[in-house]
């Protein structure tokens, strides 16, 4: 089938949810498979390999000759993008010192929001989804500059130390110290150093072999897997509430622009709120507040949905939450 005989707009718009589901399924598989790869092969190796694959797959999507081919490519592309972002997220947390992790994470989130806000303008400019897909592949290919300049994206010393690769970790830490204008051999700074030359020499004694961890090892640490389960469930509920919120706005607006930009604006506001409150109030109270807001939002959406259906029970729920009751629709 040639490129001009099928599309994703107008009469073929029903294909868009299918490719979105395929992309999300690939994203899930990529987080599981490439997440384990980050622990086995390193953050930088997975990041570079994922970017190489994502660039090629993104360009292939723009040239897909049939819709089934596009579904397969979207599945693989979603997995590679998930691997790249996951490796970048882990490396950012491990390369950044604790006092500045929150600011860097919020900054990364705001960059994501900026890309979300600029995407409709880019789509209106190119007027073709294939060209837009090709531009996305080009942008991901530009990130491969990290491959040519390892100093911009080095391997995580935390991962190297955790796997017993002390010599490589020492080399990278020495590079960080020299780039910061600090003499690693200066004994006067030894008390303020996280890893001293003596400690690294002791760790590297005997040329130890790398030791890799398995994701199944989390089952032996109750606190870690319990917190991971709680955070994962909270993310699941939050994403469901966001999708319901976006869908509830769709019938009231003729185009998708209002829900799209409103969602991006709320995400930016949430990031700024997190930056202002997380260090002052603590992570746990902010997480609890977000969970309570998520539960309240779910109840409001449920009351609004019942009101739209003309259910008397929905009227009662809407009145309870202070919402304006809509009239019951006739037969």
C-alpha cells in the first residue's frame, strides 16, 4: 500500500486511538525491559542505544506503507523512548547532588511542558503528520550529540560503584572534581568529600569483578517495594483521573485545543507548586496532599458525569459538592 492511500485524519481518525494504545503498550514494555537494562548495562549505554533505535523507528513511522506496520513501529518506538527517558531520569538523579535534585527535576518537567505547548504550533506549521513525525525523529537524532561527547552525559558514578566498577567511577569523579576547579588530591578537602582517594583505593583493591543487581532483588527489601507499589498505584490513579478530566471537557469544546492547553498549564502549575512546597513541607505531606486532591477530583468527575447523564443520583452528588445542577434531559 502506498503512502498516499491511507492517513490518520478525517475518515481514518478512528485509527488514532489504536496507535496510541500501541504506543502506550510499547512504553510499558520499554520501562520494564530497558529499565532492567539500565541496571545491567548502565545508564549511558541504554540512553544512547535507545536514542539510536528511536531515531530510526521514528523515521520509519513517517514512511510506513500500511497501518499495521505503523502499529508495530509505534509499539517499538514507544519502548525505545521509554528507555531513553528512564535512563536520562536515573542519570539525572544520580549525577545531581541532593540539594539540587528537586530544582533539576522541576526544570526537566517544565521543558516537557514547553514542548507540549509548542507541538500544536509545529503541527499547524507543517500541516502533515508524516512530516511532523519526521521532524520528531530528527530532534531525537540531535540528542545523539551526547554520544559523541561523553563529558556531556557520562556514566553514573553511583551505578559504577554499586556494580563494583571502582576504577571507572574514580576516573569520572576525578573528572568532575577537576571540572569544578577542585584538586582531588588536596587533603584539606578530604573531610567534605563524599568519596576520598583512600576509600576508592580500598574499594578497588584486588580488582573486584562487577556485581549486577536483579530487579527481583527488590522483593527482599520490604520498604522499597512497598513504597514503589504505593507510588505506582498513585500514578495509575492520577493518569486515569487526567484522562477522565480531558474526556469530560471534550463535549463542551469544538476542538481539542482547550483541554490540551489546560492540561499543560495545570501540569506547569503543579510543578511550580512542587518546587515551592516540597523542600519546606517535605515530600510525604505534599504526596498526601496530592493524593487527597486526586480523590476529590475523582468524586467531582463522577458527580459531573452523572449530572450529564441526567441521573437524579448525580443531581444529589452535584449539590453535595456545590455544583450547579443541570436539567434532566427529555426522552
